[in-house]
C-alpha cells in the first residue's frame, strides 16, 4: 500500500520516503515497537500504537516547504498532510527517514483529532527521547 503521496521533485526526499514506506510495510518495525515497554508522556500501550500505525489506511500527502531559519525539520497538523522542511535535508538519509516516521506517528495519532502520544515542544533536548514520535523515528533510523 502507498503510505505517502509526494508530487515534489526533491530526489533525496523521494529516496527517503521510499525507505520509510518499505519500513512501514514490513513486520519487523511493528514488533520492535511492541517490544518497547512503555513510551513517555502517554498511557497508550506499545501494542496499541503499533496497531494504529500498522492498520492506518489513509495515504498521507507529503509537501516540502522552505524555512532556512526555522528550528523544525517538519510539521504535521493533520492526518492528511506532512510538511517537510526541504532547507533541512543536508543530513543523512537515516536522519531524514527518522523525521518522516516521526511525522507519520503524529499523522496517525491525529486521525481522531486528538494527540494521544506526542511530545511537548519542537525541541528535543534529550528529555523526549522516549516519547512515541521520537523513539519510533529512532527505531526506523536504526533499521537502515
Ligand atoms: Zn514531533
């Protein structure tokens, strides 16, 4: 199934979306999520989060935006659209895939309009490493 729809032309982003897609369509990713004992900042279980991600059937549109001065690598405000800051793609493919999966967790979490497993702000100084978006992004990066 197609998890992402991107009509832009950024080749690095296209490659990273394909990698993210492959990870999301394999079984290993979900067993890794299920094996996390608990995520910070939420009472939702690891198996519920894995199942939400696995069973999500909407194709999420991905758009690039350009903000050289912004701190964020991306922003996601709905379950239909992920915006990736294309001014911040001069980093490893693993790091970009991490961002894509992180945003995908938000998109899936947004499907009922309420965020049930998220983090507190856009700057992770280490304290948010065990929240679902950050840790699941890292799981994907580590699978590359
Ligand atoms: Zn986030």
